[in-house]
C-alpha cells in the first residue's frame, strides 16, 4: 500500500474514463472519491460501483473537499475551462489530450495552475507506454549513436467509431489531428528528446458524411536535425495492429476476423445511442482490470546511427550489429506510468515530464499540421506565437 493515497475526482464519465478506469481500480496509490457528468445513467453507475458522490456539474465536484486531484476526461472543448476551475479550487489537474484547442487556452491553464501552486499533467498518452519509455532511454544513453529519424504509422477505424457532432467538426476539436496526432506527436517527441522546429503536413477529409480530417501525413524536423514522418488513417480499411501481432491499442488481443466492424455498427444505427452505450454507464462491458500486453499506437521505428529500435506490445526490438529483444512484462495497472508521474509530482513534488509546457508544445505541433495543410507549406512552430 502506498504511504499516500491520491483522492481523485473525475470530470467526464465518457470513453476516456472507461479506458482509464482499470488503472484507477488496480493502482493502490489512488482512489476515486467523486465524479461529475451530465448523464444520470453515468452518475448512477459511478455511485453504485464506487460508493462515492456523482455530481451534475464541474463546479460541484471541484468544491468537494474530499477531492484532492481532478482528472479531466470531458470533451476537448471543456478542458481549459475545467482545468482553470480546478486550479482555482487548489486542485492539481490530470487532463486528457489534447490539453486544449488553442495555445491561448493552454497559456491560461498554465497561468492558473502556476498561480495556484498546483501541478497540471497531460495524460494518459502513448509516450507513457513502457516500450516507448524504454526506447527513449536507449536513445538518450547514446549507446547506438545519435537519433537520425523516426517512422510512425497508425491505421485504425477511428472515424467510424460512434461520434458526437463536435467530434466531426474540426473547429470544435474534432478529427484525427486533435485526437490522434496528439498521440503520435507525443511519442516522437518523447523519443527525440528535442523540440520540434517545423512541420510539413497534408491532411485528408475523404468522406463527406464525416466532414473532418480522417487522415494525415506529416514530416517533422527537430532541433538538432533529426526528423520524423507520421502517417495516420482512421478510415477503417487497413489496420496496423496486423504489424503488432494483432494486439490492439489497449494491449488486448484482437480478432482480425472483425474487419469492418466499426462501419457495420454505424449502418442504419442511431449514432448518439451507440455513443452513449460505449460511455461509462452504458451497455458496453467494462474493460478488464489488466492487459496481458502493453498499450501501443501502431508501428514505430526509431533509427539511430548504429541501430534501429522498434517498440512493440511486449518490449523493444533492437536491430544493431546483432538483433536482440528487451522484454518488458506488463504491470498490474495498465497505465501505471501515468499514476507514477502524477504521484511523484504531488507527493515528493518531482517535476513531471508531461507538464503544461509539454502539453502546449504537443498542441502547437498539431496546430502546425493543420496550418501547413491549409497553406500548402512548411510551418515553423515559432510562427504559431502570432495569429496567421
């Protein structure tokens, strides 16, 4: 048992919480003591499972003296307002990616938490995954020479999972750049260990019935000269889990025979009802408390001068003069690294990696991708400090 237990209140009981819930349940360093959500069925489910209050508003949750830390898993457009509210109540914040929808919002969140003397951590994200962290440590050690390039490719059915209207509206934080590039940028930044200097990108919106970005390719240049290519498609055709031994993003085995299932579920269905079923308190079965493999976000290859490193769902493959595999057994709490960072930031006060500045820089890269595609040119991240 940890010497100190973090008492966590959850803002938003939708899909993000469903995926984070197994970690909260399995990690004895935290306890869920309250939640807030506008849906009565979600509040009732939380009260029944955790025996804790569930409020209708963020204000009520932040005012609860039992809540020590606020975990924000609400829709993207509410992140900034709710993080600032939590900070004004003196609560540290763990906020889902993307941190916010504009750099101005990020700055306001950072100022509010700084003024309140509390931490803001952006997570979970796939740069927390142990194989990514291990590969990053190998690169930072210099054992295989300098990092030169990263190739990352992820193909999913993201765009055909049940969506709320704003999730299909880029102006309100919808589309794969805000939701999925946030992961890829996070991973390659963790591996490179350097700031991104510029971005050249092309986005794709190929389905008029889902009128937002469903795919992109991006070329990132880092300070020091390393580069990364990011490819993503959420159109539900090819699935890069085929390259991961059919281990899905959450570390669970996946049935390749379910090809096209996301599209089939949407056909003739009420999308809003499907969305509610997938959220906490809906009809979907809760995920298990532990995963037999690590979470991942598709194919990643980091090329150093003397080796290629490939994080997998079980560890890291090292292709040097000889090939070797570093096995990394999964932990009982699937996203324990998130709690590691949160606990260290609050209890001993260690500076977190995924802090407000980190989350802001991730968002800046995503915004640069959108601007680069719209303007057909390479965009320096320094340009984003002033309006276009």
